[in-house]
C-alpha cells in the first residue's frame, strides 16, 4: 500500500514537470487507498469523476515529433502547459530512483509501525517461555487476556488433546509379543529399540508431570485412582481387625521362602532400595503394603506421616530403611517374632507401574534359636490369610540358586490356588542358576511350569543383583540387561524375551492387577451397596432427624460442646463468684471462729483481755489455716461451677450420648488441675492486713456487722438447742401430742440439766467451766433424788447448757450494741457498754469480702484459663485413645453410624468407573 502511495506521489511530481498543477496526494490516490486512509469517511464521496483527457502516447526513444496535448473539459485544476522532451526524458530516468528510494523508506517505516502495533497487542507470556518464542513477549498490552482465557476451552478439554501415554506405553510393550522366539538376536535388537522409545516416553511423562505439578495448566488435580484404592484397603484393614469381615479386594501378595529374593524383586519394581536387609537374618517381620503410583518425583511416605523421603538421596534411603525397621520391631509384641500389623508405605516416581503390593514375612521350615516357638505357624497363617482372598494376585518368588526340591512356598501356593488363575511365578538369581546348575534344561522346565506341581498365569526369570547390598538400582538393571543379552538361555530359546527382566515382570503384574480390579470391584460394590442400604433404612427408622455421625465425628461434636461450656465459665459475673466464695468460705471457717476464737475470748472472766486473746488467735489462724482453707474453697467453687456447666441439660438440644464422655473429661481435668502455689502467699498478706484494721467508718458498716453476728449466733444457738433436745429427749408438748417418751439415759440427762440450770440462775456471771466442788454438789443433789450420775456426764451437759445460756446472752448484747456506734467512736469512754465482739465480727466480715474478691480475681484471670488448657489436653489425649472413645461413646446409635461409615467401597467403585 505504501509503495502504491509513493508511486502516486512520484507520478504527481512528474506531472508537475509537464506543467500540470500538482494535486494533493489524497486526490491522486486510488479509491481503495483513500477509503483505507479515511476509514470513517463515506466511500461515496471519494468516487472520482471520469476525466476527459486525451493525451497522445509518446516514447522518448523514437524520433517522432512531439504533439500538443489537447485537454478537453479540464476539471480538478488541470491547466494547459508545454511539454519539453528533455524534462520528460529526465523524469523517466529519475522515476526508477524514486521508486527504489520511496519503496525502501516507506516500506521500512510501515514495517516498523506495524511491528510496534503488533508488539503492543501480544500478551505477557513470561511464564510460558518454554512454549512461546522470545519476539512476542510484549504484545499483551492492547489485548484483554482475561476475556481471551474465558473464551478458551477448559484445561480438562485441552488435556484430552494430549496423547494417552499409558496407551503408548502399552502399545510399545505389546510390540515385544510380536517378536519371534526363535529369532533371539532379532528380538533383542528390537527390544533395545523399544526400550529406548520407552525411555524417551518416560522422560516425556516426567516432564508433563512436573509441569502439571507446578500448576502450569492451572487445573485442580484429583487424587490418583491408585491412592484412593490404597486408602480403601487401609480402611478395610482396620475394619477387618475390628469386625472380622472378609476383604476380597485385589492386591499383589508377595510370598516366598526366606532369603529367596522377594524383597529385592519388590525393590526393583519400586526402583529404590527401600527395605532393610541382613545376611541370613529375618528382616521382614510384619506385612508391608507398598502402593506404587506415578509422580514427577521419586519419593516415599508412610500412611500416618507427612514426611517425604527423597529416594534419589542416599541419606533419605537410609532413614527410610531405618524407619521401616523401627516400625516392624515396634509392631512385634513381646514374646513374638513376627506381627500381623500392616505397615502402609506409598512410593511415587516417574515410570512406576500403578499397583498395590504386600510384602509378607518369608516362609521358614525350621524355627531357630531366638525365635518364638510359634513363628513358623504364625508366618503360615499370615500368608494363608492374604492368599485366601480369591482376588489376590500371588507373586510366588523362587530362589533359582538352590535346589527346587527345597522350596516350601510352592506347595503352599498350589494349595491356595490349585488352578493357577491368579499366580505369577518368579525365578530369581538366574545368573547363579545358570552358572551352578549342571543342566540348563532344568531352568527351562521351571519357567515352562513343568517341574513344580503348581500352576501359574505366567513365569518370569529375573536377576536382582550380585548379592551386594550397596548396589544401586541402575547398576542392577544394567547387570540384568547385560546378563540376558549374553545368556545362553535366551540365545538357545530356552527362555523367551518377554519372560525375562524385572521390567517385563512389573508390566505383567500391573496388567493382571488392574484386570482383577475391574472384574472384582463392581461385584463387591453391589454387595456393599445392599448392606449399606439396609443400614440406612434402619437409621432412618430409628433416628430420622439425626445425621449419621460415627464415633470420631461424635467425639468432635462433643469436644466443641465441652469447650463451649468451659468458655461459659468466663461469663460468670464477678458478683456471683464473690457471693459464692464468701458464703462457702464462712461456712468452712465459722465453726473455728466461734469455737476457738470468739467463745474462748468472750467467756473469760476478765473482759479486758478480749482484744489481746482475739488478736493472738487470729494471727495464728491466718498464718497456718486460713489461706489454705480459702484456696480449697476457691478450687471447690470452680469445680462446682465447672460441673454445673458440664452436666446441665440444654433442653431439647441436650444429647445424652455425650454424658459419659463429659463426666470422664470433668474427672480427668479436675485430677490434673492444681491451684497456683503462690496464691496462698499473696492471700496470707492480704488477710493479715484486712484483720489488722479495727476502724469502722460509718453506721452502715456497724449495723452490717451486728446483723452478721446475730445470724451467726442464731445459727449456733439453733444447733445447740438441737443437741440439748437429743440429750434430754422430747419436751412435754411432743410427748403428749406425738406419744413419744424418753429413754432412761435421757431422763438422767434431763434431771442433770434442771439441776445445772438452777446453778446458772443463782450465778449469772458464772464462768464457762464448773469447779470440782460444784460438780460434787450437783452429783449429791441428784443422788438425793435417786438419780445416779457420772461427773463426766455432768460436765458434758454443763457445756451445752452454758453454751445456750451464753449465746442467748450474746444475742441480747447485740441488741444493746445497735445504738453503741456513738460510744465506739468515743472508744467507749465514760460508758459501761463494750462492743468489742461487734468489732471482731466486722473484721472477720471484711476479711471474708476481701478474700473472696482476691480469689475471684485469681479465678477469672488465671485458673479458668488453666482449666480450659487442661480440658483441651484431656480431649487431645482422649482423641488419640480409640479404646477410650469406644468406652465413652457407646450405644446402638453409635454402632449403627460406625457400620455405615465402614462401607466406603461404593464411592470408590463409582470413582473407578
């Protein structure tokens, strides 16, 4: 287009040399050029009117005379001019230069402008440098890339466009079957070619997995099928251990004699030296379930652990072997050699065949020293339990370096699978067998299944190294390939090419495994589906409005409720805490205050010693007993509130199924919780300071102290009256109305009481204790009336009689002191009234209030939080103890929910389809 424009401009320049007035470039442009140059201008306006110009053609190369140019109906500014042949010749010669220069300049400018525009339109693809060339990185500024992404199909649809690498691998593997067994060299040649192609395929798959692992395609990765299958096996394994049901899901069971090389075969399939090994010693002490799956990195991890072991690093391999050995030894109970507990291990890596293998302890013929006596029978029972599964693939490992007649496992396998429909036979250590066996035909007989009575789906010969435990997998592979390439067994067609190497074995086992899975899972899923339907019907009939929560889910729900109830402790008001603490503390210490402090000081003959006696006893009390009693009261109050929240029913929302668990949590928490030891020391100082204050500031406090004293004395008086009534029997009113009488002892005590009351009436200021002569006088007076009494009985009766008399006198004194606040302010100067006992009760009342406030602060600020922490610890311990949960969460509802949760196979079956 720009070249066309330059040509028109040049044409206008040459026309000017003819004397024609030059038009604007726009007028000389072609209609298409003008419409492009003005895209928004109507094209009808640019229709050029026809020119009526008659110009005689000429040539600068002929010698014809020049003619005049006749213009007819000249428009658009055309005017007459003169033609000069020299100018025309020069313009013709210069036209080529204009074309070349104009084309170069215009074309360069146009290319540059077009490049800048397209560069700005291309999106930013820095993260996709491995796909997009470098020259279009900055072309996304003018393009809405988000709209473009929405317009594109989903990542799953794009993934369908990728080739099916599994089918490619299967196709490559199937090509090996076409090789003629008689043409060994020819087959080996093409086998190496296939291995090279498979290696390239493996690298490509690894690259795709790594890209996918980094999230290049930005799609949600689902859990692989083999991982889901392995989880189902783990669940059913626990299910079997609890309920003794049959598990018929397929898996590859690896059995063999001890030291036959089954662990080495398993390591070759997993492409890593992951198992501990020892020379002649039994290393596999429990079943090990290995789940093989494909992944971008070669790693291993346990079912119950999040740590990944990098199988490309020797230190991680050593750590993995050590961990497996530790788990095996921990699973073996005391007095046993092998264990039935299964260790679950997952191995992922590029090129691994997806399947589940179970490595069992090696079958032994003799129990050696250091083994439990029942080791042989235990290994047989474990092997039979796994092989009895009608869908289990038995991978029978036979040591080729020893005599075939010494094998024990072949007889065991033939018993479990007499038709050989699910058995694959593997002959290991073929290199040693070829070297040591005198007749190679014996090896051929074994591989063809003619030597042993057992039958199998397929027979394989492998080499798993030279017996050195430090060999790497790569070196073992190279040694195996080199051996079979040079082996006479393969060259003489005793062995077929598809029957050798662990690689072919792995492919065959994987194909057989998934074929068995497809055939068996659907059938079992129907049975599980029917059982689940029956359980669901029973649940709907018994618990129509409840969700199906198993024991773990119920425990989580109960855990949340318990924690909510513990948090409710923080919502208790300070006033409620203080009232409870003050009331409970006074109930606990009131007896000591009345009996050991108040009464001894008030009953002394000399009232001037009251304050001194009280201060001494109060100091002894606060130094030894009071702080400890206060802390005990606070802890018991916290327990009471905690128990109330834990056992309080929440109306319709209350679930009785949690009561036993809550009770156990409460008891265990209370057992673990201990009050802060420093609380007593700080409390002792506060109580000392509170009791030293004797200044009542206002009349209101004075009246409160009198009221507190009256309530306390009336309570004690009521208790004393009850004791006296029990001693002397019912009074005359009860005897007449209720027809009850007194016993002989009650009659004696009643006569003694009457005699002692006479003594008090004679001397109202009598001290608290009877003198010996007074006891003798009372006894003689009673004997004179025919009542024989003991001096001890007289003293006991006197104690209660005088106590009642004193309490009544103290209550009367309280009434007198109601108006004694004025004399108290004057320190009872010029007054016969003394109210020191009122001051004592005010001090005790104030000490109780301050102590309750201090304990409340300790509760809300410290102890409630520590209690909540202990509850969480108890719940965490219970969560890890399955036996505890089974014991505390029981009932038909729990059992039915547990049965429902133990049938996850139907979900797996749907995923498999």
